[in-house]
C-alpha cells in the first residue's frame, strides 16, 4: 500500500479560507442559511468552516447542524456488520432556508442523495447547495456536482482519498492511498 500527500495542513487552511469567502459572497450575513455537516466526517469540515466564519470573518448567528444519513443510504442493508448510526444535531428549522450540505469527499454521490432524503424530515428547504473539500469527479454514480469544491482529484476506483482532521486524526491532511 502506498500513499501520496494531496494536501498538507497549510494547503487545507488556504482552501478553507477560500471556501469561507465563497460562502460569504453567496450568503452575505447567513440569516436565511443553514450549514449542515453530513455525518460522520462532514461535521469536522462544517465545524471548521463555522469557526473560520465566526472568528476570522466576524459572521454572527450562524446556524449549524449535523445530519446522520446512515439509514437513508441505499446500501445500508448490504453490509454484513451491524451499522452504527451517528448523531443528528439539528437545532434549527430548514423550512424555506438555503441549506448548504458540507462533506469531506464527494465520491459516488450516494451520500448526498441520502442527505437529500434525510433533510426532508426537518422541513422543506428553499434551495440546497453542496460544499465539499475533495471532489472525485470521475467516480460519480449519480448526477450530483458540488457548488463549492476545495480540490478536484482524479482518482481511479481502486484508489482511496483519506481526509484527516486534527480533531479526530491528529493532523490536517489529505492522502491518496493506492492498495
């Protein structure tokens, strides 16, 4: 197994600031916007973006949620091991709001399809956008594209993209792993 560093901590920080600025351009003061990290790993990216927006760009009253999609996935019954659900933390209403789904890697698009179904339990958003740190553009099974992307990666199906966050993995990095 070999791995190649795609992004180090400095590069990730630059990308996060760029993504935060793009969100500010499109959502102004965020009064009608809800940022939603898709569990499990999108929550780290969502939390980091909210921290940047609040501390570096002085945006107030951001609405943040974490959405568990485990039982909305079309493949959840195909696994031999029992699934463990993540927590859903939605302290805000999404009815008639602009929702931004946030996930670390966009691969087949199935997680986003599950999130589109899961969010309906919390209301009917006015519109939904997608922000992703890594876009594996040649691996899509569904016609889903990000509105905001940190970096495009052309990885073949046997390769895996692994995003590490300091909060969970001890470092900020993105690796391309070849088995």
